[in-house]
């Protein structure tokens, strides 16, 4: 940096002051630009009803409105675009509003659209919605259409904002991350006049919003809490039909895992999936414990100890520590040589710059050396053997273990259970990275 006569020294107060001043000036200019741009976009939306970009809502498509009104952008070939009803999807939007006002619920509307083989928004435009499955109409898609004021013919802007949040409030040097958040309704900008052809009238839209407000249930905010019932296979059980994780559920004091598959999704996927699939936990626990304990049987014990010994991570801390010390020694040698050169009558300005660079490099090496920590010592084969002997019968240890501890063991082992409802079978698999366990069938807990 020319203002400080060379590279920045983080330990120099004058350098830190210069960087703070430049940072404040840069941030101030950035905020001024942001305010000017956002003010211009708000005015264009409110006064002109201009389409400012983004994906057109379901029921509309983009059409050309002529050259861009900005001469500079028009010279670059930019065109002004606007919204126009799409013949294939605009009637669906009108149908959704009519059905909702007629008394049908959001779920019933979504199910009726799926039964009539009407493509959902992500299926109607798969290129634009490649990140979505597009298998059926969802309640969220219907609700989004019912609450979008653009269908009244007016342009809306500033529905969302980007907030800059510190990555770690305890370490400001990590910087910021951008988070998209929804703005309150009173902060959104709506055009005064119609900017495109409406699909529903203002009265219809207002009636739908009033009806939705009356039907809304106001619940208390959700707070994180510990579950009353521990689930040994928490997050480990998957439904083999839909490949989704099954949820834990307690019924009459018994732990179950349930997979609920909505009817409209089953119809759209042409999947013969029951509405609810249940699996009892106690049927699976015994066979799984016996399967894991078989690795410590007399015939497999030697192989298991060998795998546990070889699977431990390698400790490179000694090598890294030696490299850091070598860099520090090289910096000390350079500093002694530079001081001798300075005593011999060399240019102080040049030699001082050399010394500053070398001291900075030495501090970085010292900081790196301070951050290198010793990892736990590797267990030898004898240590692992002694540990297994202290545990005794592995099957009994698993059976008597605390459910939360057992769940953590299964998580560390990357256990996955695939439940097949038709065969009433559970296929268990453990993934230990380089070694992958065999598939084992557990049928009816036998």
C-alpha cells in the first residue's frame, strides 16, 4: 500500500488506522450506491410499474416491450420486458382462486389439480425449476399463488431483502455472509397503476386474503426441546419404497418409525405406497446388536482388531511443527544477515523493508506453530485388545447401554436401515469409509 510505504503490518497501529479509514470510506460509498439503486428501483416500480427482473410468476410469461428507455442500455441492445398471461397456465390460476373462494381448502385444491393431471409450477417449466422434483401440486405452491398480488395486474418489488450477517460474532475477521429474508407487507412496493393484464380482480384477491386470514391458526412460536422418548435408530431408518427417512413415533409406550406418504404424491409418482408405514423398534434392536457383536466373535476378533488399528487417522503434527520451526530458524538467519548488511553501510530504507518482511514471515510461522496441537496418541493393537476385553460381552454391553449412547454408536458407524413393507424385512448396512459392511436381512426380529 503506497500510503504506508510497503506491505501492511497488522501489528503497526499506524497501518491499522490507515486500513480502518479506508475501510470506512469504502463502506460508506458502497452504502450510498445501494441507497441510490434501491430508491431508483422503488420509484420505477411504484410510478412506472416496470418489471425489474426475476422469474415470472406461474400463469405469466415474459414478452418484449421494445427498446430499453435508458439510452445507454438501449445502445447495448437491452430490451424492456413485461408480464403477459400464459395461455396454458393462466386459467389454472383463476381456477385456484375460484375454488378457494368457493370453500375448498388448500390441500383439497392441490389434490384435485394432481388428480386432473395438471402440471405443477415446477413441472410446467422444468428448465427454470430444475432444482425441484415437479411430481405433484403441493400446499405451499397453492398458498404462494393465493398470496401473490401480482395476479391483480400490479407490479410488486422488495418482497425480500439480503442481510449481511457476521459469520462469527466472536471473530470479525471471518467477514459476513448473505442471508435472504422476507420483508413485512408494509415494506413492499406496489405499482399505483396496472402494469400488466390481471388474472383476478382486486375484489377476488381481497376476498381470498380475508378468507385465508380467518382460516389461519395462530400458534405459539416453535421452541427447540429435547424429545421425551429416545429413539435408538434416530435418523437411521429409511423407507425402501420412497427412500425417505422414517419419523419416530411413540404409541402405547412402544417406539415406532413411521413413513407417511401423501396421497397426491403417490398418485403423481404412480407408486403403490400406503398412507402410513410403521416399523416397531424393539423388533430390530436385538438382531442388529447380534449382527454388530458378531464382529467380536472368536472367529472374527483378530480381523476386527486389525481393521480398528488401521482405521485410526495419521498424526502429522510432528511434521508440521518441524516445518514451522525450520521457517522460524530461516527467518532468524535472514535477520542476522540483514543487520550485518545494515552495519556495513547499506541503504537503511531498503534493508528496513527487508527486515519488516522477514519479521512478518517469522510472526506468521510462530502463530502457525502455536496453533499446532497434538492429536490423541494412536492406540496400539494391544491397547485395542485390552479395551475389548474390559467391555466383556459386546452383545450384553449393547443391550444394557443407555439409548442415547447406543444411538450415538450407530451414528458413528453410519448405520442405515432400509425397511421393505411388502416383505416386512429390514436391510442393515454400515459404511466405515474404505470398508463397507455386507447387507444383512432381519426378518420379523428372528
